[in-house]
């Protein structure tokens, strides 16, 4: 086994806030994922069905891999202004994190190959069939909370999870076995759409983040009403978490600096923007996921909700 001290030092020097090494055995809770899919909680995210086998057995993603090097990057920018409207989830306040962290993970993969000559690597950041939160838990980086988010006890849950699969024989860290949510129900009770039928189970079809980002097609009147003031994503279940309220700290990461046109996006502007202008202004941001049509749809819903309130 290769010691991980130098690996972790390099990861932190690249800007990652936490790093651990996870083993790749099959997920003992795979049956829960199957039941989640069977219940229809994935909504229109049909790709999860196609990825199911690899999510349950992560070694199938890269058969020669021995471990996953898992990183966390803090993206919290601080508490929002109390009169903020037309809200955007904090992870989308800056340039597309896939690009920013993808470059860092590539540099980390290079470091892995330097520490283990001949090693093979494959990097992922919120893409592909990687069960990121479970691997982060196995890497000792935190536990999966009642809101299904990975919670690091030192920095909270406002983090991006990046993964490098490798056949280098790094020693895995001990998994995080404790559940430190205890009897707290703050996230479940605060959800504005009752999207959690039970702790650690999310019905994506009711989730504002899903509706504004992943849902395809127009909204029903009921779905439109669920958005409230959220143009893109939702932070409610994280905002109320005591671990975030106590330990989250504002990022100083220059590459995650907020951009005003994202953090203070306004529905009235997005309703009127044409596709060419949208692509020019937002093509390198998380807004590109739903695209111009999806963001116009969201903006129309938010404006309608504003009139109703």
C-alpha cells in the first residue's frame, strides 16, 4: 500500500478543502437505490436507470481501479441578503464548476501518476455514474444527511465532490460511520415542497433543484407554483442545517468568485433574453444545463409566483 500523506498534501496545495481515499467494493445499500428508482423518484432523469449497475458497484466504472481519491471543494459565499428575490443556488454563482474543478482534478491525477509511476487514472466531477456521496463517506469525509447531502463536520455541506479513480495502491481511509444528524429535522421540515418522503430519501419530482435544472419540458401549474422565488436550484435544506450554520465558512477560492449576472439574476431579464445572447453570457456557467429555453421557463414561473404572492 502507498501512504497517502503526500497525496493529500498535493491535493490541498491545488485548492481542495478536503481529500480522502475510498475503497470500491459494492454498495451494501444498493437495494435502497433500486427501490428509489422503482418508486419513480428520479423523475425524467432516465440516465440514472442506465447507470444503476455502476453506481451500485463503482469498480465497474473503471475495472482496473483499486481506489477512488475523493475531494471536497467549498463553494459557500456567505449568507444571502434577507430581501433577495429571484434566487439562485449558491453553487451556480460562479463559472461552471465542471471546468474549474475538472482542471484541478486533472492536475491531481498527474500528481497521482508521479507518486505511483505507471498508474492509470480517470477523473469525474458531478458527471458519469460515480456515486460521489457514498464514496466521500467511505473516504472518511463526512456522512450523508437526512437531506441526502454529504456533510463534512468541519465545513458543512456546501461542497463540490470530485473523484479520481486509479489503480494506484493507495491505502484507503476509514469510512465515516457516525450519523451526526441525530434527531434534527430542520432540513426535512424547511423544505418548501415536502420533497423528502422520509429521511435520506428525496422525491426529485417535488424538488425545486430538479424542477429548475433537470426537468425536461414545460411545467404543470402545480410544478410552476413549487418554484416560488427560485430561478435555478434551491439551498433551503442546506441553509437551515445546523452544521452549515455553525461551521460553513465563505470560500476564498478566486476561481469560484461570484459573478453578478448569476448571483443576482432576475426573472424579467431572463424572460426576454434571446438564445444567442443567453449563450454568449451564460454558456460557461451552470445555467447552460437547462439552457435558454429552460431558464426562460423558470423565469416565467418565478414571475407568475411573484404576482400570486
